[in-house]
C-alpha cells in the first residue's frame, strides 16, 4: 500500500467528529486506507460491507445492532446501499456523542451528500480521497507512467501496460453499467460513455452545454444534470471562471476536465506515451493532470478559478485565500516554456500576483521577478515558498 497524504486529515476527523464520510470514486483506495487505520484506533472497530448479504443481514434491526455496538467504531462501506440509515445515525450520535463512532464509505453521489448534510449537519466531516497524486508516489517515479495511467492504484501499479489496459477497460465498463446507475444516474450506460468521450475530447476547454446536447440528441437541461451528477461522483471537475470588476468582458463558462488522466486516455484510445504526446488533446490532458496536483496541495480555505477575457488575457489557475489573490499558475507542456502577451495582460489585470509556470520536468528557475518556472515534481515546494 502506498502511503496516502489524506491519512493525516482522516485521523483528525476520526479524533474530533462522531461521523466521518470518506468520499471518493470507486477503486480509489478508500477501503484500503480505512482498514489500515482500524487497528490503530482507540476504540475497537467493526467493518461492515453493505454489498455483502452476510453483513447487511446484521442491520435487519439497525437501531438495536448499532446501540449494542456503541462502544465500537462502526465502518459502513458502500453506504449508498442503505440511505435510510442516516436519520437513525443522527439520533444515535446525539444520544452517545463520542468521536470516531461511525465511518461511512462510498462513492460521492447526490443522495449520499444530500442525506448526510440534512441528517448529520454539525456531526460529520467529509475528507475526500483522490486518485494517487504525484507527491504520494515513490521517489524517482516516472511522470510519464503516472500521467498516462492515471492515479487509480490498480491502474498505476499494474505490472504491465497490457494488464493496465484490461483493468481500466473493465473498470470503466463496470462504472458505467453498474456503479453509476446504482448511485442514481438515470442515463443509459451507452449515453454516459458518449458524453464522457465527448468531454474527453474537449479536456481543458470551455464547457458548452448546448453543443453537447445537440450532439447527443437530448435537451440542454438533461446534459447539465448528467454533468452535475458526474461531478458529484468525483469523475469530472468544472473549474469556474474568476469574476472581478476589472472593467473587462470576462468569460462566464466553466472549463471542464476529467479528473483522472488514465480514464481520459482510455476513453480516447491512447495506450502509449508516444500516442498521447502526438494527440491533439495532449496539452489539455497535461493541464488537467497538473491542475489536479495543484488543487490537491491547496489548503481548505483556498479556492481556484481560471481567468479569461474576450480580449485574450488568460491564466490557467488563479488561487485565492483570505479574500485576495495569492498566486497564479500557468501549465505548459514544454520544458522551455514561453508566456504569451495574454498571460502578461492577465497578470497586469489582476495586480501582478506571483506566477508559477508548471512544466513536466524543467529545472526551477526565475523567468522574471515574480514569475518562476518549476516542474510537477517541485510544485509542492514552490507553493510552500509562496505561503500556500
């Protein structure tokens, strides 16, 4: 098992909140992480997989069972299988409120977030486990393999490319045909695959619901609903535009990304690093890959957006914290990057915040007084140097 940086946040949640909902897509390592921590908890733990009939039968009378085990940490995996239990958990917690009483695992979905937010407000923490990030990999790990295969542990750690491709094909098929419908997505699996493939082709570009709706032959509100659902399931990311009164005509549409680069490349049929580099989506793919690394390093009080005006001024990422812009990020698929006039104009519009130019593997060096080039590998140190 690779060490996960979320472990610290998960321990904090277990030590201070009666309930913890560990969110994340399927096969991202939620169960593995939690089970590795169970022997170290101050309370004895009981793990129940709600997809297993022998475990579900224990909850035939859930109130009696959970009350009888109130001195244990109860782990409920695949919690979306039993949504009616959330109001019961609230009453049990209020009757016997101690930290680390319940751990809920499941792919993030509308129903999961809605039920927990309504029933357990003030009693629950929501740490999110993402696919493996660069900083979680062993020292010397190749960027090419991580970018191509993505961060799902079984995909990244597959012994051969052939095994990885079979795993990803089965994973995507199962997700589309079984998991997403079980979570509540009404779209037919074939339509969901077409939608995801279309989004893969526009990775890193502005999201246009009308174009997608026309291509799929469905209504614009329906497409928006499907995209909303896939974002809640943590498969997509919509990066919002930055809004401020700078006297400019600003872009209002979000940019869209598939969060895992391995899934992106599978949907596009890219099975080798050379094929990826030669594909038109290579720049957008690296932008999405680097964006996930940036966002994974931001503190909880920071927000990210992109900046673009009708006049061509643009920045890939604008980072805000404490009500002000603390940094900006440009992502370049080149180890000898150059900045456009649009980038310099955007920096001027925003008051010349510090800019990091993130590349695959360029050595760190200053490009200008407030502009620094770095690599994905050195990104964490450079963000820390900016106080982020």
